[in-house]
């Protein structure tokens, strides 16, 4: 079973043990993976579940997950399950994860090469000139 599937199973079991009605909505692109309803209090939790294979690591939010977390700060939860490859453990659930210091991750989409670099002849020198000792 893959890490995310294990994390989802652990989170759903936790919610059921707390007497809440839990539904998997991760395929609906709502910005969270589970909805959990406490029928006695009426509390509704949108829950984003993240799994880590080891005992520590990083979790990432998509743009959509972060936006929803910011929009629904009063009820949005983050559940992180660690050690998914050995002995899965749900860490303390985090209410309002948008309040934490998230770091932006930039993805490289493309690399470019200036065509001038290809069109100009290249010279190879042995025993190059040390930096700073060049003729002016």
C-alpha cells in the first residue's frame, strides 16, 4: 500500500474512533481529502491528509489546498501521518494550518540556451589564466 493511502486509512480510522462521520473526497479537488462531521455538535472538518514514509520529513500543500486552508481557517485541519512504511502514527492534528510558516516551493518548468552560445566558436585552453590576472 502506498504512503498516501496508508495515511488516509489512519486518518479515517481516527475520525471514526472519535465518533465522527468521515467521507473520502480526495478525488473531487476540493482542496482537502476528507470531510468529517461530528453529528452531536455539528462541527464539520475539512481535513487535508499528508503521509510521510519515515519518522520525519516535509509535507507540501498544493496551491488549491493552501488557498482553501486560508479561506476556511475556522474549520480546516491538517493531519500528518508519519512512519507510513513501518508503523504509521498520526501526529497531533493541526487546526488552521494556514497560520504556520509555509515556504514556497518553486518548480523548474524549462531550461533555455541562448542560441548565440551555440553559434559562436568555442576555444579550449589548457592551463587557463587565473581569475583576476587577465589582460585588459
